[in-house]
């Protein structure tokens, strides 16, 4: 492992000050100083030689209580950045009022990982692309301009939506799909002060710079995630399809939230996981459903719209059919929920 200095700042402002001192024009994932929370993603990539920070800023010493709080009221849900995945997954209010969030977390990783991993770390987790993880392969995300071994390599796990000619890596997280479906926002604090980012704008498409993964500056710390209340949050669920039923990333998943009048759709919120390079909101599918009776035909039409722009590679064309079926099932199961 590349040698590094370990620090445990006591407050947000102290952490930001250290990070901004060594901040450069690098994106956060290549900056000399990097934040660590649960470490389940970053420490893995440091051991593999993919991440090589010179300074590691451990956020677990931060004293601000709001970073560890879960709060719900009539306005919505507020999740501190250092809340552990397992605590949010088992929170009674989240299960009752935002089941899609609880399910997306319950179905992710393993019990041990969920106890260790933070919510902010989860949304910022990096891809599991095998060629990204193994440093002997060319990879534009790891080494800008080096090429993409996955294009002509084994790409069964790779994305069919949001790809570019430079990168087809899947965004593997589950929680992010629930957040983008529910119009979440992310609060950050950095050298230039505090700001709010729409969750839908946090992650960047790979386009011609796959190594720039988010809109964050290297000295910006995610402090909280906010989810607004809505008529659709209670009737919501997360369906995840994978190679084995536990402890595996999604091949395809659907986060669905519905506001129904009988069986007619007032509002639909849909996101797709396992199939895209970033958390993926399926707005065309939502548009098709608005004002329609939600039956199998309407769900199938929505699924067609969701994958209309999909671009398969040699080994991952199956994800298009799988993704459509996952969405159809997700929509019909959400319709039939007793709320
Ligand atoms: C075997 C295995 C299986 C897994 N399966 C799944 C799965 O099925 N579904 C799923 O969604 N995930 C899965 N994961 C990923 C896991 O959920 C993530 O590793 C975890 O959520 C990351 O959180 P962390 O707190 O450990 O992040 P860290 O490793 O501490 O950090 C991750 C990244 O976020 C940055 N960061 C962390 N906190 C902040 C902050 N507050 N502000 C700014 N930057 C920050 C770090 O600098 C780093 O770049 C799996 C992981 C493993 C190892
Ligand atoms: S798909 Fe992206 S992450 Fe994977 S090898 Fe290609 S450039 Fe790297």
C-alpha cells in the first residue's frame, strides 16, 4: 500500500481546513488528501493500489452531532452523513414512511458492512469494474487517457445506459437509486462555505472524463442528505435482481414510488440500478405512466421507454430485457402494496 499520513480532525471546519490546504485541481478521488468514513470502499481501493492518497482524514472524530442523526418531520427526512447504513435500514420511521430507502439499504452488502459503512460513503462508492480494480489494465477512470479494457473485454457487469466511448462502468450502489427517485438533495461543506446539490446533479456521466465522478470539490465534505416528503414516499419499494440472493451487487434494480388514485397514476418516481453509469432516473418511463391506469400493459410501455436509449456490448445485452422485467415487476408490486 502507498504510504499515507492519518489524521482524525475533531470538527468539520478543521477537516475542511486540512483538505483545502492540500487541495489541487484533482477530483476528490485523486486528491492528495482524502476523507474516510467506514473505509469499506476506500481502504479496499488503497490496498489494491487504485487509490493513493497521501493524507487520510478520518471523519469519525467529527464532533457535530447532526452528522450522526436521523430526523423525520412533515417536511421530509434528514440523514446525517455519518449515519451507518445498518441504522438507517432498520429505522422504524424510514421503514414506514420511506420503504424504498430502507429496502435499498437492507439489500446492500452484508450485515457487517452495513454496520461499518456510512451513508455518505455509500453514495460516493466507486465502481467495481474489474479492469478498474486491477491496476495492470488500461482504464480511463483510473489513469485518464489510458484506454478502456472493458470495451472489448468481459463486460457482463457493465452498463447499458449513460455510457460513453471512454467508460461503460456501472454505478453499483443501491441507496442512490432510492435517493434520485425521491428528489433528494445533498448538503456539503467546503472551503468556500456550505451548499446544497440536487442528488441528480451529484454524479457525473463518464463522457470524455470518466475520472471526474462527482460535482464535489476535493475539500467538500458531505454533511447530510435530505429527502422531501411527498405523496409517493409510502407506496415505494426497491427491487434488486442479482446473481445470488444475498451479498451481491445488482444486475438490475428498480426504485419505484407511486402516488395513485385507485389504480390511476398521479405521480410516479422511478430509478434504475445495475444498468447505468450513474444513479439513473427514468423520467421517460414516469411520463408514460402519469394519468394512466397502472396495468401490465402500461408498466411494459414504461419499461420500453426506460431502455429506449440502451446500448448493449458483447456480454451485457441481457441486462436490457432483465432491466425491463425488473421495472415491470417493481411497478406492479408497488401498485399492490397495502399502505
Ligand atoms: C463485498 C462488498 C459488497 C458490497 N455490496 C454492496 C451492495 O450490494 N450495494 C451497495 O450499495 N453497496 C455495496 N457495497 C459497497 C458498500 O456499501 C460501500 O463500500 C460503503 O457504503 C462505503 O461507505 P464507507 O463509509 O465505508 O465509505 P468509505 O470507504 O469511507 O468512503 C468511500 C468514498 O466516499 C468518500 N467519503 C466518505 N464519506 C464522505 C463524506 N462525508 N464527504 C465526502 N466524501 C466522503 C471517501 O473519500 C471515499 O472516496 C459493498 C462493498 C463490499 C466491500
Ligand atoms: S469501463 Fe470505465 S472503469 Fe472500467 S476499464 Fe473502462 S474506463 Fe475503466
